[in-house]
C-alpha cells in the first residue's frame, strides 16, 4: 500500500488560540458533528501547559526508565530479570509517550524546549523525531482512519487478502494476531515508514539527517554496553548478554506495547475506516478513536492519559495531564458519538478475532473464514 503525502494537512500543533472558554461557548447546536464544534467544546484551560508540570512529567518518565536499567544491570536472577524487562518495556513506552507529547508541541509553551526534549526522549527508542512529525503528526493525525492516508494499522480488504501469497497471508495472520503488535509496529511503522522511508522532497534532508543521528546513537550505545558487559563478565557472550538484557529485549517490548496501544485506539468492530472521498475530520478525530479507562496506577506510571485518546485527536496541543478534563467536555457535547468504556481484555480478544479484513463500502470488519 502506498501512502499519499501530497494532500495538504491542517497542522493543529501551531499556537493559534481556540476561542471558547467553556464547554458550550460559541456552540449553537451541541450535536452538530464538526471538528470546529468539538474544538469549541473543550475548555480553554485545557491548553494551559505550565513549565513545572512539563518538567515533572519528563522527570517521572526518565527516572522510571533509569530505575529499570539499574535493576537489570545489577541482577541476573531470572525472576528479577523477567520483571525488569516488563518494567523497562513499560518505562520506555512511557518515556516515548511523553516525547510524543513534546513532538505535538503540547508539553511546554516553548517550541525549542519541546523540540529538544522530544528528540532526547525519542533516542532510547531509536525513533527519528523529524520522521515522526511527518508520519504521526501530519499523516496519522491529519487523516485518522482514512483509506490510503492513515498508514498505522491500515485495514486489508477481502480482495487484497485473497490476492496475497501464502507467506504474506501468514505474515498478516501473525501481525494481526493476539501477540503480533510488536512485529507489525517494528516492520510497518519503524522500519518501513521511518528508517527506510523515502520522504517527500521538502522533508527529505531533515528526516535523512535525523535517521542517521538516531542510528549512530544506537550503534554507539550497543558498542558501549557490549564493552561494559565484556569487562564485567569477561567474555563476548557476557557482552552480548548485557546488550540483550539492557537494550534489545526492553526495546522490542516497547515496540509491542506501543503497537498494541495504537491498535486498541483505532481498531475495534465499532470503529469505521473511511474511503478518502467519504472521510471528514469529525469522522476521523471523534468517531475514529476511543476513550479507554485503564488501571489508574498503570496509567500514572507509564501511559500519561494517552488512552483518553479522543481529545488528543481533536486537539493535539492538549497536554497529557489535561486530557481527562477535555474528554469529559467532549463526552458532554457528543454523548452519542464518543466511544468511552473501561478497557477489558475480553473486548480486546474479541476485537482481534473479529477485525481481520475490512470492507470499505459497507464499513464492516470480518474474520478470515468470511474472507475466503
């Protein structure tokens, strides 16, 4: 599938103010299904981003990640290492979510501060900051759940699946299976759309330079950790083990968590993906995602309200700590449109079983047997 990047996208990361100061200010009809109505329903205070709150969020994320590395570095106990990997993977995901906020310009009022912090927080996950701005901010947010435009978890049609080779069908079944989110995200998003992606000419120089910087950081980090492992364990096997323990497995765990997070935000039987001609911003930003309530401790430690995803798509400038208030405002304005519920694993399992191929004409997901 080719992603069209030629279409102009409205950049909501710019600092133009929104007019309203209360839930229904300026809204003549609270049920009017437009993105403008949604934007006006969000209290102006939700856009406030004091510096001390941004610093606190960044500090929390970095400290948790550093703590996970410390635990993994001082113990080879299988029990400690296993839970250390789980914690480190979640900590990397949390740090990435905070960096993602900075990339949206929602962490600090200063554009320079957002850019510096975003770049630094993206380095341990080996993500190109400039590549992310194009792929995530402009394409995913600009054309959420739009056919041939939103490339993240883009559905496969029945006809496309039937025309796949046996190997490609197997790949699809793995990636769209219960445990395939890390493989999908690493291949389709990170490798194909960031590392190997050939950007449009206007973005090419920045993205290519940024990718080289990220890969250089990754190579030097691996070399440094390997050298430390060589000194500590006294063998190349020990060096390789330290790289695996501190870097490789937590990184793949992070990929799995982020891929899964995006999946549950935009894939479920009730979420429609739209043909390009039928799509509009309300369908993308309101109908195309969810508000999911997860365990509050897990949310505070690692996810920074990112599962309150509808307001994040309506206005990317809202900092993570204000998403709950913004979500309540949107739910009051669009009570019949917002998909809000408590996250349950059985719902996720049912979604994975049901959402295999998609019919863009009827807006219906189906399983593989129905696609044959």
